C-alpha cells in the first residue's frame, strides 16, 4: 500500500486523477442519498447518456465538448423533472425515454461523421488518467460549487427528500429545490463522465447510498457514511487499477459492488 501511494504521488497525472476522483466521488455520494430515497436513482444513467449525446454533437461540430454538454445536461435534468411529473410518464419511464433517445442521437452523429474517435470514446468509457490541468481546474471548481450549495441547503434538501408535500405545505419552494438538486446532479454527471464514462457514472450515485443504507438509520448518518464509502472505494479502486493495470472506472465500480455485498451480508446477520 505505501509503495502504491508513493507511485501515485510520484506522477502528476495520477495525482490529478486522485484529487478529482475523490471530489467527484464525494459529490456523487451526497446527492445520491436523496436521489435513491426519492426513487430517482437512475437519473445518473439517463443524464450520462444525454452528456454522451451532446459530446458527440460537439465533437462533430468541432465545438468545446464541455461547453455544450454542460448546459444541455442541465436543461435535460429540468426536462426530466417536468416529464416525470406527467401522470402518463413517470420516473423510470421518463429516464428510459431520455436515455435511449440521447444515446441514439450520439451514435447516429458519430456514424454520420468521422466514426468513433478517442475523445468521445474516453467520455463513453472513462479516462481519468488523461485529465489535463484545465480539466482539473474545471472539475475542482464545479465540485466546490456542488458541495457548497449542498451544505447551504442541506436542511431543505432533507425536508424535500422525506416528505415533499409536507415541506411544500410549510412554505418550502419544493419546485425550486428539486430544480437545484437536478442541476447539481447534472453538473456532477458531466464532470464525472471523464472519470467513469457515461455508461458507469450512475454507479457512483447508486452504490455508496445503497451501501450506507444497509446499516445507517438516519438521513445524516447515511449521508456521511455514503461519502466515506464512496471516497474509500475510489481510492482502493484507483490503487487496484494502478497495481493490476485495469480500467479505473471498472475497478471503482467493482470495489463498490464488493462493499455493497459485504455490508448487505453483515446487515442480514445482525437481524
């Protein structure tokens, strides 16, 4: 373990990956608790596909990828909230509709232009070890913004998560805070795609929250446990990928899966 840590801090690209990965893991876990409790956990998967579609379009037009994907993904998050409120199209169906459509657009644009290239491929499957200094600055700035807003509006997010109707009756503008939550998730997804890829980013939102819920009995406890689990799993996953030369995103997901299974087994034994 000490040798692996020394290896990481000996290379600048690994140090960048470590710092950005820990921040994204932390943001994803904090937001994931509310999303899982609101039965909206797969929003990460849907928005990841939206991000991929917008990145494909940006690449085809020779535009800055994040400059296009960021606003498009935020708008898609708002649209997802509106369409999921429709009595005919609820939660999972709305996400599936948006996800499949966006992925199809991305694949169509790629096939109609130059085919799959390295940049789009890295966003689809993740490539955190190729982060540039500009990527790091953008990621850190957005993660600090997400964390700051989450801390400031923690009480409102808590009230909205457990009983949205009661919160609305007490004067909390639930529509505004739902939109805020959606925007924070969208920003985290866009930044996280470079680390995990569009196909795996939802795992950072779902796994830590579910793992923390195996033993946590309060919102606050589950939230800080999810944050701890997420950052620890990323660190172990990164170390494993460096040691065994495996894909970083897949390694992180597998570590999260093992932790979830272990905590699920221990929770059953307790009862």
